[in-house]
């Protein structure tokens, strides 16, 4: 052993130098795998890393990649790991001449597929230790049978002991960075909701003033004129059929205008017939007087998926679609508008597409209609995207996706309910 010690020390120093400068656990491990290979030849090497509570584990690979690499982004419970006995500290190491038929790696629900797929026969598994506990395991494999001995296990353990503190520090740093980013994103979402809700409230006040002016300038004026006509009929004591017909038309016009105002405040079609019919009614009403004419089409493959949402969710979703249609009619110079309602088991998707001028860059925090759309989407946890609909940059596609699980409605606080329903 004394003859190989200088070589081993030199290789361990090389491993230490290979670790330097790396800030990502996976990159650092792959850099050391080359140096470890000079001590223990291998075809495949992977590093299993436990979560802080030890309940889940991730995996980083070197040599070639298997489905275990997916664990780096999507950790799985430690209990399904083929090397859980080492991760749990039940055994000091694992040494196998043929892992394909070694039952220590194979049990119910074990993620042992890569062992068979990659023919990882000869295997060494040793624990990674840091701060007095096991933080993971180093796994070294070859395709051939019976390649490793207990001496290789001892060398592998020295390598693992060398890299474990560095890997542990990198993992802690990465988790701290992710926590900081999550906190920053949460703060930004709260601020976006606060600013958006404020802008939405201001928009509602402007809309109320507009409705008041509409009532004063048109509906109330029409009613005043009707009142004068009725008074004139009463003073004359008689009214001709033509005059009564004109009066009836005036009353019908007032009723129609009032219905439009009431529908803008609270869409009755939505309550009575559902989202699909409400969207179709608004779509047809919006393009009724358009010059030049705008062709419209609505398709619903959602099988009534929207009607399973809460009332608040449906109303808010309708308002977002309503604004998308209004923008296409008023600002896009569109000649065609298509609306699609589709759903999967978990997601409802509404797409509004026009062939107009395109909307360019969209600022979610901008005041006005598009800003209100983003605010409404954030209030119900929906995802809102603006895309180019045509190859040459023309046209706009607005995509609204909302999860169908009941749990999502819990994010809507009570005071926002009036905001989402009112406009």
C-alpha cells in the first residue's frame, strides 16, 4: 500500500484542483469524474444527492446519461432509489459483481431501469458524508462483470470524502440562491397585483363615469323626450297610430341601451348560458356595426369545461376574453376574429386570434386594457400570453390558461372578488 500512496495522493490533489472554480454541483462532479477515472476505471459514474430533509434525492451523471439525470430537476423520494440502503446508512457500502441480478438494487418501485438499459454490471456505491451525516452517495459502474474489489471500494470512499464537503457547499449555495429568487418573484408578484389592482380600480371608476354619461346623455335624454311626447298626447287627448309606433320604437331603443349597460356591468348571458354563449354574444355584438365587416368564428371543444369553474373564475375569464375581443375590433383593424375554447383534464384554454396589425411588445404593468387583463389573470392564477398569429408579424393571438383544480380559487382574496366581477 505504501507504494501506491504517493500516486493516490497525487490523484486526490488532482481531484481537488478539478473542483476549483465550479459553482454548479453537476459541473463540478463531471470535472472530478475524469480524475477519479484514473484511479478507478469506469464506464458510468453518478452522484446521488439527498434533499435537506433526506426524503428526496437528485442525481448527476458523468460518462453518459440515463433517465436518472431527470432527477436533477425533478427529485424523487429516496425510498425508490436502488441505493437507498447506503443513503439511509443501513450499509457502509455496496460492492456488486453483477448489479443486473443483485437483488439489493431491485425491489418494488425501485427506479432501476437504467441499470438494465445501460448494463451497469460491476458497481461500487459509497456514501458522501458532510457535517456528520450522509448527504448522498458516489456510484461507479462498468459494463463488464466483476471489475471491482474491496481495495477499489476504499479508494472510492477516499474520493467521496474529498469531494463531499465541496459538493455539499455548492448544493447549499444553490438552494439559497433558489430561495432568494423565489422570495424575489413572490415580492414582484405581490407588487404587480397591488399596482394592477390599483389601476383596475381606477379603470372601474372611469367606466362608471362613462356609464353615468351614457345614461345621462342618451338613455335619460330619450326618456325625457318620451315623457314630453306622452304629455303632449295627454294634452291633445288623442294619438295617431304612427305616433304611438314612433313612441314604441323610442321605448324599445331605451330598453336595448339599458340592457347593454347592464350586460356590461353584469353579463346575464354568462350566468344563464355559460362562458361559450356569453363570449359568442359579445363577439357578435362587438362586430355588428364594424366597417368594413369583420368575420367571426367561435369553436368550443372544452365540453363545458368552463362551467365547472367558480362564478368568480368564469366572470374574470369572460372579462379577459371580452377585452381581447374589444382590442381586436377597436385597435387591430382586423378582418377576422376566431375564439377557441379547449380543455384537458387539468387546464382550460381560451384563445382569441385576429388577423389585424399585431400588438407589438406587451408590457404587463402598463395602464389600460392590456394591463387590466394581466391583473385579472394574476388575481385568479391564470396564465396570459400574447403571441404573433401570422408569419409576417401581423395578427395577434391571446392565450388564457387556467387550472381547473378547485384549489386555485383559494388565491383570490375576498376584496378582489368585487374587482374581478365588476368590469
